[in-house]
C-alpha cells in the first residue's frame, strides 16, 4: 500500500473481511500497521481467507452478523462496510439475507462509525446502474433497475444502503464515503461462485468447455483486486463523500475474456454458449473521471497480467 495514503488509522473494522475483497483489504491495512477487527458471519466468505492473519497481534476476528448491533470496544477510526453476498449465485440463494445485510447491516455499521466518530466507507456496486442506458456510467447516472427482478435483492439493497449512508451523513454528520465497485477479480475468489473470471479459470484448468452466456458480446470491465483495494483506501483516506466509481475502464466482451483465459491457462478448452440470465446487463463500463481527479487513482494492472496472477493462484490451490 502507498504509505502516504493512510498515515493515521490505528484500528479499522472491516465487515465482510473474510470474503474476497474484504480479506485483501484486511491484508493491506495490516501491512500498513493498522490493527483490524474483521466482522464476518462466513455466509459467503471463508475462514481460510483470513487464516494468514489469525495469529497476528493486530488482527481480531469476530464471527458475527452485521445485521445485529456491532460490538467493538476499542476506539475505531475507520469502518469499511463490505459485508454482503456479491455474486449472483449467492444473492439469488440468499435473497432476504442480502436485503437485510444491505439495510440493517449498513445501519449497524453506520452506528458503529457514528459512536466512534470514525470514517465510514460503504461498498456499493455498479449494479446500482442496473442495465444501463448511459455508457460508460458516470456517478450522476441514476440507473435502470428492475425493482422486482431476481437481481433486485442485491441492486436495491445497495441503492438503499447508499440512501441510508447519505441520510446518516446529512442528519448526524457522520464522515461517510461511498465507493461503487465495478467487477473485481483475483485470488481468493471461489471457483463455483458463478462470476465469470473464476468460472472460466476453473473450467480452463479442468479442460472443460468455458460456458459463455448469450452470444458473448456483452461487455464487462474487470479490475484486478490490488487496484480496487488501492482505490478503496484512497477513498477512505480522502474526505470524498461520493459515490465514486472504482473500476477498470477497459471493456472486454465475455467471449474475448473466455478466449484470453484459455490462452493464458495454456488450455485446450473450447467455448460453449449457454442461456443468458434474466436482467443480465448488456454493457458495463465505469467513467472514472471523478476517481482520477479527486483520488489520483486509476487501475494499473492489465487484464493479461491480473488474469495471469489469478490463474497462477488457482493452479497452486489445485496442486496443494
Ligand atoms: N467483487 C466484486 O466484483 C464486487 C463488485 C461490486 C461490489 N462489491 C462489493 O464488495 C463487497 C465484497 O464483495 P466480495 O466479492 O468480496 O464478496 P464475498 O461474498 O467474497 O464477501 C462478502 C463477505 O461478507 C460476509 N457477509 C455477508 N453477509 C454478512 C452479514 N450479514 N454479516 C457479516 N458478514 C456478512 C460473507 O461471509 C463474506 O465473507 C460486497 O459488499 C459487494 O457488494 C464487490
């Protein structure tokens, strides 16, 4: 981590810290010398993700739900609220839990920040833009979301979380920020979580066909997790209320992604086209002008490099 970014945090609380992004945040904060309390109910995360820090003196793990009031006695200067199922497979399996975590969980995490007069960051998502009619998406676009579609449990929970965070800052003066993460990938994703990168990597390494939905022309922008974490911590270190987009503005079609994974994994897998899920967005690409200007942030890791690292991690896990 850039040490000029976060000189002052002594103790941070990371909800969802045993998940994919959360565990990378815990690692970056610990590296920087910030003590971390990770609050996670392990509903979609894994203790394995935080195993490397469990013995560290600066790291505490509370197995608890953010839907219950959070109980942290030590002074806290930063609350990163990352608890929430994030992959479609998870939030479709856990619809009420997802809504409760986005609403009650966000309320409890905000209350913790208010009590400790800590900086608060909400992990929001590009899903607040739904199936966008503006491309690329800038923060002032309000989105095109189906409030009763299958994805609504996630999209609307995050939209509500943004509204709650904004109201908390306005009514109680809590120091809040909102980051809208676009697709992030990297080590510690689960091969079966349903997201494109881990699915393709798992299939390519197993020599199975890569299952591309629709005709594969729908686009995503993929940000390597180290870049995302750097952006989140830059937002936390700033006084920006946001929302601010954090994502890689380089767009790639799902078919191009599948072909790149096959090449980098040195695999003989072919591509198999399957049905596209309901309300799956056709395009997704962040406008990161705000993050560039206010946070001096932009991604630095190319898809080729990030996918190479991710494939290496999956390969080592399979060999272990
Ligand atoms: N990975 C991405 O591409 C992406 C994109 C946009 C937004 N986000 C946001 O980033 C955050 C982390 O996503 P991720 O990809 O790491 O997902 P993940 O599923 O790997 O991690 C989420 C973590 O939250 C925990 N959790 C869920 N509900 C909880 C609750 N009620 N109380 C305590 N812990 C709970 C889970 O056990 C898990 O460890 C989420 O808020 C997600 O919406 C991620």
